[in-house]
C-alpha cells in the first residue's frame, strides 16, 4: 500500500546541535501514528519541518508523492495537511462557530469577499463539525470564555474543516486532565477511522499512546531509535532505558562512566 | 576633492546630534519597550534651556560647556518626572496607548515651551573658542562641526563603558535582551527603568543643547527631529546603541552628498534607506527579533450584527441627519460636514487599527493625498467635483499600496513608526514640491461646481460620500475580509495555519483603509475650498487616533461616537489659548483612566459608584 506521507533522511541542526538527524518513516492512509520521545528529542522540530515552518537542512517530505520541502506553510495547508497547536491558538475575539466558519471560508477561498456576512456563511457545515467534537451547544460563546479542554476540541474541528488528508497534532492533550485526555484521543481516533484521515501525533502520556496509536516511533536526541506496535515498543530494551532511566541513553552512559 | 571632503565632514557633524537623540530613544525602547514620542520634546527643551543658560551665564568657554551639560542634566530630571508620573503606569498597556500617551506629553511640552520662551525662534551665540572656520584641503570647515564630529564617538564610547563596565549597565543590556531574566534576578525594575529613561532623556537634551550654535531653537524642533530619529532607530535596530550610531552616520553622510545632486531629496532619503534596509534585514542592521508589541489587550467580544431595535434607532439617526439641513442653520450644516468627514476618517483608521491591529501614526497621509489629488484634479486637469472625488480615494489607495507594502512587513511599534515615517515623507514632498502642490501656500479655489455650491446641497454630497463610506466599511468589517483581518490580529499563526496569506491580507486592508481616508480627504478639500500641507501632518494623524481612542477601540461604533465627541471638544478647545496643553491633558486622562474609551470609562465609573452591576458577579 502506498503511504500518504513519506519522510526520508530529514535532518536539522541548530548551531551544531542535531535536533533531528536522518529521520525516515512512512505513514499509511488512516493510520494513527505516535511520535514519542523525551523532552528535547526533536519532536516539535520534526513537526515544524513537516508543516513548513522550518526548512530542513537535508531530507525530503512527500505527501502523496509530492515534495513539500520548500513550500510555504500556507501552501502545505492547502495541500491537505492540517495541524493543531501544542498551546491552542484560536481567534479569541470570535465565537466558537465563527472560528470554524473562518476555517471553512479559508478552505473555500472566500477570504477576499467584501460583501457577504461572514457570520451567516457555512453555518450548517460549521455546526456539523461542531457536532462531531460535541461543541455544538457552545457554538455561540466567545472563544475567550472557553475551558482549555474545549479549546482543544475546537481546534480539532477547525483542523477538520480543511478536509485534511493528514493531521499533525503536537501534544494534543498537553495541559488537560487525565480523564479529558483519554476522551479527546478517543474522539480523534473515531474521526480518523471514520474519515480515513492519517494522523501523526506526539504525546507524553504513555497510557494514551498505547491505548490508541496503531504504530509508535521513538525519537531520542534527534534519531529514531525504535519503531513498532505498542507491545513491541514496551518490550524494547533501548526504549525502556530511555524512559525508565530518567534521562537520555547517553546521559546514562555518562553516569556509569 | 576638498569640496567633497567638506561635505563628508558636514554629514558627520549632523550625524552626531542625530545619534544623540536616536540612541536615547533606542536605549529606552530596548529596556522599557516604549517608543517615546516625547523624545523630540526632550531635544527641544534641551535646546531652549541651553539657550537661556548660555545667554544668562557669563560668556566664555566654561560658561558655554557648563550650560550645555546643565541643560542635559535638567532634561534628565524632567524625564524622571515624566517616567514616574506617566510612563510607569503604562508599561504593560498595549502599544497604542503607550504611543498616544507619549504624544500627549509632546502636546503639553509644546505649550509649556511656548509659555516659557515665547513663539520667537531663538538663535544662540557661537560656541566660544570654536567660532571660526579652519581650512581643510582649501575648504572652510566650522570648528564647531569638528567638535561635534568628536562628541558623537565620545558619547558612544562613554555608553559602551557604562554598559560593559558597570553593574547597572550590564543589567540594562541584560534587560534589553531578555526582560524576564531581569525579573528572575530580582532586580528592582522600577529603578532600572527610571535610570534608563533619565539617561535617554539627558542624551536627547544634550543633542538639543549642542544644536544651539548651529540652528535656532524653535517650537517645531520636536516633531521635525522625531521622524528622523525613528528612522535611525529602525535602521540601526531597536535597542542597539551601535546600530543607532551607524544608522545616523549612514543617513547623514548619504544626505550630505545626495543634496548635491537633488536638493529636495533630504526629506525622502531617510525613508528610502530605511525601506532598503528593512527589506534586507527586517529588524534593522543590528536588531534582533523581539517583542514589538506592548502588553496584551483584553480579549475583545465577538462582533454582533445589530439587533432590529438598534438598526431602527440608527436608521432614525441617519434619517434625522439627512433632514438636518432643512432645520438647522447654515453654520451648523457646515459643522455637520466636518463631523461626517472626521467620522469617515476615524472609521477608516479604526478599520486598520481596531480590526487589523495595525496601529498607524500616519493615517493622515492618505487623508491628505486624497485631498490633494481631488484639488489637483480640479485645478490642473480642470475636471469637475465628481471625478475629483473619485480621484481622491484612488490616489490615496495607490499611496497606501506603496507604503503599506513596507509597513505590513513589520508589526506593532515598528509598523507604527514606519507609518509615521511614511506620512512625514509625503508631508515633506507636498511641502517642498512647490510647483505642483503650492507648498506652504496650498491649493486654493477648490470649490464645488455651481449646482452644489449651496452649503445645503453640498451637505448632501458629503452625506452620500461619508455615510456611504462608513456603511461600506462596516459591511466589509462583517464580511470574510474583515473577519480575516481580525483573525490575523488575534493570532497570526492560526491565520497562517488556515492557509491565509497574512501579509497580502494586511496589505489589502491597509490599502482599503487608505482609500476611505482619501475619500474623507476629497470631501474635506471641497468643503474647505482649499488644501494645505496640514492635512497630512502628524497632528491630523493624532486627531484620528484620539477619535478612535475616545470612542473605545474595541467597538465598531467607537470611532463614530469618538469623532462626534472629538469635533465638539475641538470646536470648543481650539478657541482657547494653550489648547494643545488641554488636548495633551485630555489624551493622558483618557489613556490613564479610561483606556476603553469614554463609553467604557463612564460604564466603569457607574460600576464603581455602585449604580450598575458588573457582568461578573
Ligand atoms: N529554534 C531553535 N533554536 C535552537 N535550538 C532549538 C530550536 N528549536 C529547538 N531547538 C533544540 O532542538 C532540540 C529539539 O527540540 P524540540 O524539537 O522542541 O524537542 P521536543 O519537541 O521533542 O521536546 C532541543 O535540544 C532544542 O533545544
Ligand atoms: Mg515539543
């Protein structure tokens, strides 16, 4: 089966520090893939290269065979790569529904319309998306009043408005209560399955990862050190060392010396 | 050869005083993140103080230099007073309030200086001991210029020592790089900020004091120097002292040679250099990306379409306005045209500033271009009023497209400074291009044609143009384009993640706001029958800001309300002596006590008095 996303030899250094080194992986259609690793492993850097905010030093990122490296972020969005932010970003001066409407307006390329009333455009579509994330009741509330967990769900609806083929979620459950985390990921997993969207996400909560991810990549110090299903990853000695050792592999070697 | 060398020396001498004022501005910005408009006022006060001291103290070398230093120190103390009473309260306010508050200080100083020293220009005596010229390569060079050339680098070296050899200086540098770090060190911030402000003010005072043998002290010094100082700070990189020095030298020397080829260029050149530098290095030669915004504003409430009652009340008001010429006197009719013009201008400014988050200190540029384009269409091309009224907004849109392209590449205070610089350039072009614009004498005889010459008929022309313009801008605000502007203001990253072209959107917003300001300007030209360079002045820009602030920046109806209040206040205050002082005081009161506008201020007052319950329990 052909991959939706093909990453080959992706590398990025910051002033001599290799934040991401020679990372390659593929992502199949409808796959829910987790990218895990300790703090500073290079997960965010990796994401930023996938969605065009950072130019890689080397490597290629292909979406359905088309090269994304060198494209502007907004082009990549238009190619069908959606994202959610580690710290939620919404338009705070708009209502919940208007935020989704803006995404729909952008998706349908109506941004330079000077005449229509934005608040009356794409209402059924926006409400359908809000239903999907169970936010319909809050549609008329200003975003600035929402609880954090609700903002996370709203971001998901906004990302889906673009009908993405690939969704990048950097720490989607950061800052949420444990019970909320499980609920959000269950919701996401359901949508993925239903719509055939592929998802790459990073996550700190291992319960969440093992419960939902179809496959797991482990990043440490910029390098992929393991790849496999939940069971395989749990039993991988190197991964255990990275996580249970309370630090990175190399730091432990340093301690032993 | 000798001639060119002399020209170079003149350029370097000019660079010194420009450096003194710009580096103070830059240091203050670096630490406090405030762009201090009143810096030009410190420069002016320094010059006046030095004049008084030099002419009172016994003449002589000692008397002269003592006066210069004493003037600088007194300005430092004045700066301390301003910092403690005003700025300290607005360090965490959004950048708009900071800029406007320091402009209020400018107005207060203008009238303060007028009251103390009078309106006459005051030319100081030559500097004793340095009052002759020496011949260098056959060319006479004033000795005083040579002294100035030395003083610039000396001050630069002094600041370098201060910043690298003293604990205080190290802290200032640390704060410039990362304000949170200073918090973490537990440094007394208030003390650090005051110290920086005093230093910056004293440097500006020194720059002014050193100018008196070369240039008469005048009431226009403050605003004429601040535009150029802004440009120098932006080119050098905000917060960088060395950058200010390099930029001051660059601009002054280029200028000294450019005027040989094209004498009128001196007003435009700094902007051209700035534009080139900003394209290559968006944060200036020595600047680093950093916070260009003041504190965060409270999140705004979502826009609501008007309720049917609201719409009815509004329709009734517009209807009453439409019928007013039948009822009110001719004089009131003319005043109502003023109100409509001001309102359209304010609404267009609010469009880019309130909705788009792009604070403009030069919006009058587009008002003025619209007014001049309309006037010139009549006086040169011989067209009638209606084509002229179309030419106004078109020309303004073209100007806004040109300058906006540069401006939207920046944001926050950088953008505000660039809009100001752009307006100063346009003002300079209009002022100097006498053959075309009439210079200071303006363009006269821009009257409506026969059929509209009656004030009441013209009222309807203005009514259609202004109310129509306001209605169109409101419509756009509720349309996807306006929502997009607001979205970019709320979160640029989010907007980009939606696939929006952020810069293009802002650019178009800038141009649209400029076009409607131009429409207001065109109506203005015909209502007055003439246009003068004042139409593009900083004061006109600040009038617009005041209207928006008075009405409250967060409401779409704010500028409409604010313009009405403003024109009424202006009508009353401008008849008084020292109206600038009163105006400056009003600005400070609004910014310090009622940052959400008069309506918001009244609301809060009622809440404090217990007459109305707040939304939150
Ligand atoms: N813009 C940057 N400049 C310099 N170093 C960076 C930058 N962004 C990330 N890094 C470094 O790259 C490494 C990986 O960071 P990051 O991708 O944020 O890790 P993660 O998201 O896995 O916690 C870290 O060592 C971090 O300090
Ligand atoms: Mg991260």
